[in-house]
């Protein structure tokens, strides 16, 4: 995770408010006027006391009570308006941020997401983004309101005597800025550690759920649960420490407020004794300070949560600002598929040589078999043709054009890629198939499934093509998922098929049916076929072997 200071994180998060800046200004204005109305209610009460004591410069009692009523109604209406604006901004921005995060993940996939902890990603997308609601609804406008309110009240109190104005300004500054910064500094990296551990726990739980059958099979339930409880206990301790800081923050804030209230009373009494101010100069500034710590307390209460919020914001910014390994290509001329070629390709992944000077030509309408031991780089070669990665040396071309110069949509339209593990979404079989062609007709779907030897199986299910497949397709066997993955590829109807172990989970009968379908559908199709099975390689026009990253 990239380290950023709290000020940098805050600046970047504030920058995201730009599309809703008008609402933010409105919320700040309503909050400022609302807090002024709340203070004026108490101040007008003090004016009423002065009126009863015979101060002629004070408005009459009826006018004061009318003012009190107006301020009370305005305070309620403006408070409601401010909170409505803030929460509208917060939840609208959360939606926009989630959209930007999903777009960023799309840009980063698959290269930057390979091996990434999916549970941690889920934690960022859900919990971390949700935590930003506190920042947008209860931090930005309260900070601006505090600044403007501090200026207004310091000037008002300072009108009686500039020393009293200085005391008020010092009180607001200490409560609203100094205390939150000290508490935040005292919290250290507690917030960042808490968010990191929370993400790790989410990943551990997700991993445990996915491997539940293995955990039960090998009797590791107690051990796995103990590890989960240990991680949970560590999180609870971190949260307890953070809550303790919150309690300290509240106690310190209230003590400092009491100190400054007494300081204002003592200072105004001293000035009164010295003949610098009259009794109104004692009562109004003191009452005004007593009633005007609302914005400062709102800001002070953020001190113990800022680290947690900034840690969440930092994790979100990590995704938004991470640069993809592969950038999508747009604006180039379209290409029609006429063959593919790898020429002296060298690819390194995580400092390990995967492919070394690999050259292979895949002619149009040919079926090229690619064999080799596990880990020899066969699947990597197909991913390079898909441009999931870029080779460090050599060239990958399609239709005699470097794939980095082909529009990404054009490239994806020319290729269908079937991986070893078919991912199925928690949806119906029909919708899982249509992901490869959204406007596919029922006839096209059925034809693709017949080619993949899965139509008859689907028709035996209770709801046919509308049958839900469960999360990750866990209601289906590995072979059934694999055949649906093949049906997707057939439905996509791309001229270049890249098949990575397409029959590994199939019995001999279904393998023969699918290979027959491939031969039947090869007219106008080019196939790169990776497999360990000699029976699968029999349909290939030519077979190449990848050994230790080299073609033989």
C-alpha cells in the first residue's frame, strides 16, 4: 500500500467533491447560519436579562421573543437542510467512487489483479468506501463551517473588547484544531493497521468459505476457527484502543471547553473591574462563548476517527491511482483476423523467466496444438495473444499487426478464450451464456450448447436454461462448468479460439463430442489448443511443444 500523509489523502478526497461543489457550498452556508441562529437564541436570552436590568440599548422584550422564535425555527430548518445536503453529497459520492473503483479494477484486470487477495478487495469496495461517508457527510462541511463560524463569533465577541475576542479565538482553535490533531497523532497508525487487518480477515473468511469442503474433509475446522477467532480478537483489541482514544478525546475536549469558559468569565470580570467594559461586556461575551462550541466540538470529535477514515481513503486511492500494466487501445483502424504469430517472445513474471525466445505461427483456419509440462508457459502464451500482458521482448501479432496497435474491442471481438477454470456468475445458465453475446437469440444459445455437448444436460434441469447455477457455479460439476464455458466461446463466434485445457474435466465420450464439434465448426475458425491429452491433440493440424519456456 502506498503511504500518503493525512493531508494528501484529505486533499485527494476533497478533490472528488468537485462534481457536487454547489451542494457542498449550500450545506456550508446552511450550517453556518444554523449555528449562528443556535448561538443567537442564547445571546438573545442574555439580552432579555439586560433589558430587565434597565439597559436601554437592548431591544424590547417582545422583539427579543419574536427573534428567539425566528431563530429557533430557522435553526431546525437549516440543520435539516445542512444534514440533507451533506448526506446527499456523501451517498452520491460513494456511488461515484464505487463506479470509479470498478472502472479502475477493469483497467487493472487481469494482470494487476492476479494473486491479489479478493477478500481484501471486497473489504475496500464495501467497508472502506462506506467509511468515507463519515468524511463527506461529517468532515468537509463541518471544517468549513467551523472556520467561518470562528471568524464570525470572534469578531462579535471582540467587538466588546479585543482581548475577549482573542480568548474566544484561542478557545475555538484549541478545541477545533489542536485537540483533534493531538489525538490523531496519538492514534498513530492504528487506523491503517485496523483497515489492513480487517481486509485480511475478510480474505481469510472468504477463503475459508470457498474451501469449506476441504476443511471438513481433513478435519481442520477447529484450527481454522481458532485462527479466525485470533484475528477477530486482534481486531477487537485494536478497536478497543481506538475507542479508548475516542473517550480521551471527549474528556479532554470537555475539560478544555470548561477551562476557556472560566477564562472568559475571569477575563471579562477583570476588564469590568478595570472599567474597560460594562456589565453587558461581561454577560454577552461569556454567554456567547458558552453557547458557541458546537462547530468546534463537531470538529474535535473527528480526531479519533480521522486515522481510520484516512486509512480507508488511502486504500481506495491505491486502487484509483494504480497504473495498469496494459492500457486499452482506441482510435486505430479495424482489423479482420488473418492469422496470429509470436516472434522471439520473451516474458518475465515476478522476476521469473516464463517464456524465452518463443516463436510460433498460427495460420488462419488451422488447429495448432500446444503441449508441454505444467508450468512450462503454455497458458501464458495464450494470455499474451489475448494481451492480458505485454511481452518484455519480441512481438505478438494478429493479422500481421502488433496487438498493442489493435483496438482492444476489435481484439476481443476476434478472440474467444476458454480458461482451465470456468467462472460462472450467481445467475441463470442463460445469462451466464449471454455474457459472451448479450443479444444472442434462443436459437443461437441452443446451437452453441449443442456444440459444447451440454444442451441435453441443461434440458434435464428443473428450469432448463433459467436454472440458477449458484455462487461460482458450485451447483454444477467441473465438467458441466467447462462445457458451459465452451458454449460461451462458441456463442461468441470469434474467428480465433484459444482453448486452455478445454477437455480436462470431461470424460472420453464428451471429449469426443466436443472435438467433433470443433472439427465441424472449424470452417472460418482458427484454434490454438492447449492440452496434456494425446487424444485431444489428434485433431490438431500441427503440434508444438513448450518445454522450460521454449518451443520445441
